[in-house]
C-alpha cells in the first residue's frame, strides 16, 4: 500500500544545505558523495552543547575530505535540529527517508534518544548516538539494538566520582547532600553515589536532596538550603548553565568554603568554571575528553588548537562524543570494505564491522562492544588554580577506562556494583 | 471578533451553490486521501500527524472561532492523549480503537472540572487560567517521574487495528498504509460531526455567546452549559488529536504540554483561518509541511515563524481560507 | 537559624527578580489591557545587552561603582529603542480583539529567542567580575550574603517605590491612571493617548530590560531564560491581581517564598506549588488579591 | 391573573436610594408605561424586575419564582423577555440568525445538537413571521452590524418578541427614532404582541403621545418612589403628577 512513488507530487525539494567544505579537497571520483545526517541541538539549554559537537563533526568531515573521503567518496553533512522528541523524530525520518543518508549521528537529550532509537531500527538506518543514554533507554526500549550505537552508561561518571570520594574522604565526611539536575541522568547519578557509599560503608547520612530544573539561572535559594543543611560534602550532577551559576553563587555565600564539592559532569562547563569563584580541591569530571589530558594525542592537540582558534573557548567532552561516533562509523565502513574488495559495504556488513572496532578518538582509544555500548577513557580529578588560564583545571588527572567501571552487557547495575571489586585508584 | 465575516449562506442554498461550496473541502480531503500514492513516506507520515493536528484544531476552533474563548493551554489535552496511548501500549493493550475510547473518556473526565472552572472567565482570564492548568500538568508530568517517567516520558508502541491484521507489516508501512487510512476515516468522521454540531443550534448559540453574552442569556441561551459543552468537545477532539500525533513519535513526554505548544496550536488556527470551518484543516497541513521545509532550510526557523505570525495577526487575521473561500460558504 | 535567614534572603532575591518582570507586565496590562507574553524575552535581551555594555565599558577600566549605572543605563537604552518600535507594531491592532494582541506578543517570543542566538550566540554568557566586586555581608564563619544580591533587592525596592511615587504623585502618573480607568474619557480631555501608550509600553519594557541587566551578574544569560520566566511572571501577576502594582509586589514575594520554602521542604512540589496557588487564587478571588473587581 | 409582582423593593447604590419601597403587580392584558424624569429610577426598576440587578431589600416574583434566583436564562424560558436601553445585538450574526436564537429557546430546540438549524422549519417560520412583522423580511441575511441604529434597536426588540414571552419589558423602544416613525414602531409592537400572544407589555417611555396613545396603565416614578399608578385618564386628572412628571398641563387632543 505504501507507494514508493518516485514522482514526488509535492516536489518539496530538500532544502538541506550540504556542509562539507571544499578547500583544497582532492578531485573526487565520479562516485556520489556519502551523506551523513547530523541531529544537533540548536536551541534552548542544549544549544551550546549541540554547537560544539556539530563544529567537531564539521572539522572531522573537512579532515576526511582533505584525505580523500571514505573509500573515495566525499563526505556531505545534512544538518537537522534536535528539538523536542516530536520534532526530532520527524527530522530523523526526514534524514532517513527524504535525504536517504547513509547514517545518522547526534542526539544529547534522553527524550529524543528514546524516540529516535526505535525509528532507526524501523527504518534500518545506522544511528551513532553522541549521548542520550539512560538506564531506562538501555533496558526496555531497545533490548538488542541492531542499527543503534549508543553512548556509555550514565552511571560511569557517578561511579568514578564515588570511588574518588571514597579514596580521598573516607572517614573525613559524615553528612552528604544531593544537588541533582532534575532529569533521569541526575537521578541515576545520586542512586549510584548512595549505592557506592553503602558498598564502602562510608557511614554517611544524606541531609539534603535538592533537584534543580534544567536551565535555572537563580540558585540562591538552593545555596541557602544547602547552608541550612551544612553537609560535609555536596554531590552535584548539575551540568548545564546551572552548574557554574551554582558554584558562583555558592562561593559568594561562603558555601564552597564549608562543604566539599563533587561535580562528576561539571566539565561540560569548563570554560565557565572561572578561578575567581571555583574552589580548588573540587572533584570535577570531564567525561571522555579533557582538553589538557596528560598524554594528549596529536589529534587532540590539533583539535583543541583549532577549536580555541575558531571559538575562543576550550572544547568540552561532547566534542569527543561526536568525533568518536563518526570516526567509529568511518572505521567500520573501511574495515567492512576490506572483505568486499573496496566496494561500498552493506549496512549489515558495516554494523558487524563496527562491533568490536576501536578507533583513536579525541579522548583516546574508543571502542564499541558487541552490545553497541562503547568503552573509552574517562577523565576526573581535583580542581587546581595553578594554570595559565582564567579557568580551573584538574590535577592530578585520573584516567579511568570504562572496561573496569561499566557494567557488562545485560547486567543489573546495582547487583553488579555490590559484587564488583573495583581496581584501587592510583 | 470584529473582523469576522458574514454568516453562513442562506438557509436553502440552491444545488449549484451547494456544489461549489463543497468543492473546497472535497479538494482538501482528496489531496489527503491520495497523499500516500503521490508523496514519499516521510511526507506521508508528516500528513499523518497533520491529520492529528487537524482534529485537535477542529475542537480548538469550536472554542476560539465559535465561542470566542482563547485557550492558551489546549496542548494539555494533546499530552493526555499521548500519555493514554503510552500507558496502554506499555501494558500491552495496543488496540487502537480501545486506546481512542479510553483517551476520550479520560479527556472528558479531566475537561469537565477544568471546564467548570475556566468557563466562568473570558478573554485574558480564560487564556491565563488555561495556561496555568497546562503548566500544572507539565510540571506534574516532569516532576513525578515514578508515575510518568519524567523527562523520559513513556514509550508508545505501534497500535493494532481490530479490522486489519497488521502483524506482517513494519511500523513504516503501517503508518503510511492501513493506519493512515484509518486516521483519515476518523478525520472525515470527526469533521462531519463538527460540521453537524456547528450547523446545529449549538453552533448558533455559541456564536451568540461569543458576540454578546448578556443578550444571549436574555434570549434563553444557557451560556455556562454551552460553554462547558464546547470546552469538553474541544478537549475530546484535542485528546484524539494527541493520540494520533504521538504515534509516529513513539514517545509521550512532558514537552507536548509546554505552553509554547499551545501557542503554536493557535498559530496554526490563525494561519488556516479561524473564521472559517475549514481553517483548522488547512492550517494544520500548511503549518506542518511549511515547518518541515523551513527547519531544513534555516536554523532560525522560529524567527521566521514569528515574523509570519506578526504578518498574519496584523494583515491577514482571517488566514488562508479567507483568500480561498471568497464566497464565505464556510465562515463561522 | 542564621542559615534560614539566608533562605529568606534567597526568597526575597528571587522575589525581586520576579517583581521587576511582573511590574512591567502589570503596567502594560493596567493601561493597555494587553498581556505581554514577551515580557520574559525583554528580560533576557536586557541581560545580554547588559553583558555587552559591561564588556564594552571594561575596555575603559571603569571603576566598580560605575557598574550599576552602566547596567541600568544599558537597560534603559535598549528599552528606548525596543519599546516604541514594538508599541507601534501593537498600535496597528489596538482596535482589534485583545486575543490578537496576546498572539502578537507570542510572535515576539519566537522572534526574540532566535534573535538572541543570532546576535549573542548559543553559549551562555557572563558579565565581567561584577558579582564579587561589592564584597559580602558576613553573617557567620562560612555564611555570607553577597552584597550584590542586596543591591539587586535594594534596586527592585527603589524601582517599585519610584514607580508608586510616579503613579500617585506626578502629573504623568495621574494621566496614566486616568487612561487606565477610562481611555475614552481621557481622550476626551485631550490626553494624547497614543503617546501615553507608547510611554507606558516603553516603561514596561524598561522594567524588563533593566531587571535583566541588574540580575545577570549574579548568574548568567542563557537563551531560554526568557521563555522560562514568562510563566513565573504570569503566576505573580495572577496572584497579585491583574493591573495592580502593589499586587505585583505581593505576588512576587509569595512566589519567591513559596519557591524557596518548597525547594527546602519538599522539592517535588516546587513547580507544582506555584500553579496550585495560581489556580486557587483564580477560583477563590478571580480578580487576584489586590486588584479591584475583575 | 398576576404575572409579575414586586414587594417593598428597595435599591441602594452606596448612599443613593434608586428605588424606595416599591410594590406593584402586573396583570394579564396590561400595556404599562413607566414615566418619570431622568434619574427617577425607571431603568433600575426594569433592571430589578428582570433580575439584572439584585434588590437591596424586598423581592420580585414572576409566576411564583423569585426573579433574582432564576437568572436571565430560566426567566427567558419561563416567558419573560426584555430589550435594553443601549442597543444589544449580535454584530456578526445575521438578522435572521438573531431572531432564530430566540426562536430556538422558545421551541426548546437548544439541545438539538445533531439536527441542522438551517433545515429546522419551525424555527425559520418564527423568524420569517417576526421578520415580516418588524419589516426585516428583505434583510434576514444581512449581518446585524451593518443595520442602521434604528433597525438595530428594532432588532433588539424583535428578538425579544421572538421568544413569544408572556411578559415583555421594553426600555425606551422608540428612543432615537424620529417622531414620525415612533407611532409606526408602536403599531408594530402592539401588532406583534397580539400575534405572538404576549400578555403584558411594560414600557419605559418619554413621549407622552405614545404613553397616552397606547398604554392602558401608567406608573409615574419619581425619586425612586411610585408617585401614581392608574389608567391614563386618572393620571391625566392628577394635576400634581402631571406637573412633576411632564412639567406642564398636558391636554391630549
């Protein structure tokens, strides 16, 4: 019944503009360009994060095109917006059906991830996600995804932050408080933190459980409530504008003097964590990319220089998420092409090739497990002021790999933590 | 509504004029009916959700166009429809008719108390009270995540039809095939029903209430009751539209009920032409397809929509239908 | 106990911010019977413009005491540019049903959200170091209230007092109140109502822009701050009573305190609490706590 | 048979006493004219009698029901209609539709949501009949807003008549119309009343030719009190009443 009629009555030509730049690209063989769909947030709270990731994908595409494209085909980006789940579902279908892209990459918010995942499976379009993963997302909605490749479990950051807390503050803290970002990610982090406190019988009692609506710009009342509770340590999963506004207003009220701070995903706002109000000795997580990683790869150095030059800012870890997604796909295509003697491989062949592949991403080696969940480095450490910038950096930098800190395929997270013997940190 | 146009044509229109009067709706429905044969699957699914919006807007225009009540919270009924579909399909009840019936029941039971409160007010107060109610629902859906899934919302699996066995088909062919025509039939049915309602004494009395509430009361029109009837009918249409819109998305989440979405619903109504019975249908289709093209064309599509809305409000308050329906066969 | 004083100040600070935006909404509704959905957008524009103004001023090593005047000045300048032009747009549809005026302001919300991203970009912006430039009031060892918060509260109080004085004492205030009561009558008494409307609307916009500029040093400017704030401003105006300035003050204090109390006592209820109050007020006393009859 | 009864009705607006201890009954077949200088309380009296305004004291009953508790809608259903001093019509609705609204209420077709009004013969019969009486036959499809001021006022009255009420209260139905047309309007009203089976008409009127020409009972109101209440002849005989109300001796030819 669903006619695939070629004669498109509405002739609504796809207005999508091609983005690959041509500066000095070698002449491409007559084979058609390979179209990649990019779903990047452009408005609201996720706008600045989406733009950083999009700039990274564009930088990657230029590099690939300069080096001859993928199997001789030029990369062409078709950019659409990640809005609310309804808009994002429509854009993902448009990319798959209207622009018939080879692959769709993108998505940060959990809601849009939950709607695009099933669509990718339904339309048999490979989706290389940046973020957009939650516990629920993994369990019921996509038990064994074929076309979707998702990002690391949320809890990894919470796990690592908890281990650092145990290592450095065992016996030194009695009371803890939660200042969570009010959506699924925030809940996962707090549940993980408390489970780890129990596992290592830290003997801490939670004295406050506060939730900040994403994008709040006035946190004075949250700061005041925390001062009322007087916690020894505050675990905060804030990661948007509210993250650095909290630190700024907490500093102004003297809160950061009294309580220790743990911000597992605060690295998202590294450009705004100014020395002026960000205390030293705060546990700050940079997820899968830290712009000053100890043994930074030339790739990372080149990208950081490019990004700082272009925007005047340091890139945050969404850049690595975006880069690793598209780089893994390219590697998968090229690996599959070896079996098909250079011919462009089918989607199934590409998927099989990506499973188990590992690539050199901005944050170090990045590889996909057979269950389509990646393994990569995570960077976390205590903030310090001694650096040439006006923002805080972390040192020493703990580099932890998800192989030790991410639950295996299909395991129940909380049972796994109880049983697992985590390697003791350096 | 000082800019509305003259009333419905003379009572006994001659055969000729009737034929011409039916040309416009017939063309609109023909295009929607033939769409799966003439357009690619992406556009067919867009039309699928456009039909959902058309149904919701038909109900909303009973409030705005006929009764003169601007609801800035109608998106809450879209959310009720979506979440009903979500709860039911996640407990493995995927029969489409059953989902629609339960959604209508819940929509009506929610609409009566809210309606009783809201219809006591008019103009700005009605707009702000409906907005407050929709934001109350939004915060509830967002905050009580144990019940509603919070920002993750609830998954909606593809529904099944009693008459058609859809098990063989994948979701895409369901959405562009049997389910499309099922929703099309529903749209035709609900349009006819609304046409009948607005042509009945209800329609006339609602317009009387809109024009002059005190005079209507003194002519024996029970203003409170008919406003409540209009509110509940609008809510039911909104809930049905909500179920249909949410199915291609596959997720019911709080952003459906956000106040900006209610603003967009009114935008669609103005675009189509609220002073015309067919305005909601045309507004939904034109808005959805224009937005699809605009979003691919520029990242500043909200700015463009804002400018267009300013132009409509100032220069074309009666929207597109005013231009198409010269003879005002279908004016409210 | 001292910390709960801090919660109190937090509540008052939040109330001050809400009052500035709600007052702008109130004066425009009081006189022109228009509910300006875009009041939050003017607030956001004021914040961004304030940041640019301070960045520009920093190039001249301006002393700290000049920061506040620069912020307020930038807010007023923006209002003088935006206010009249938007009012001239609204003037085209004054004769039409008030639904159309609300929908025009809704269009402005869409326009301004993208305009901000076009001009200032998507990355959240902060002012130069203003927040800490005024020291802090130390209550206890690690308990302090930044003076800047007190300055904002003071500024809001000053603005509301000046506003009240202007409305009651000055000739312009009397004309504004007369036009609010009865437009035809004041027109008959040869008041140039179109000038009054322009002035009043610009005043409403100024309250938003100055509010945004004053508050942004304490936090940061982000794209969606305008859309979020509109709903809170609505709550304040409904609770206080449409068209009544003292109502806006009372409403802002209620919303400010309820929010800070809910954050501390029962976080789930924070967002819900405000709307429950709004709906109860609208049912029990539709004209709001302080307005004259609806 | 008494239709409408007011018992010791008082109405205070702050300190000002608009109605002071008014008691009166309206019976079958009466065409009452309420006369009195401006500010005497005529409109307040009609507003109280029709439940638009709640009396400060006393009550008004229509067919045994207290008028204020009934509300306009049930009053209209029970058979009381009124027109307004300031023109009260539906601008966007056509003349025919305005009358149809009243016809629908009278025929109790208000709840017929599934039958088309356009094909509802009984409704349109009333519309055509009332339209003919009031001279709107040719204009039934014109939107009310484009009618002349006089026609608008007439439409307001016509729609009240279309309710086929038992009692109808008219607030200066002939005001704003040239003296020549006043009598034509009155003839139309009387003819309509007879045809629509209206039992009593109460009319606020200033034009003494109309008052003495058409009404069979006159109530003179002054400073919120009933000065006199009786047949036209008895009122004309009362020199004191005529002096205060009309300000000179009126000898109707």
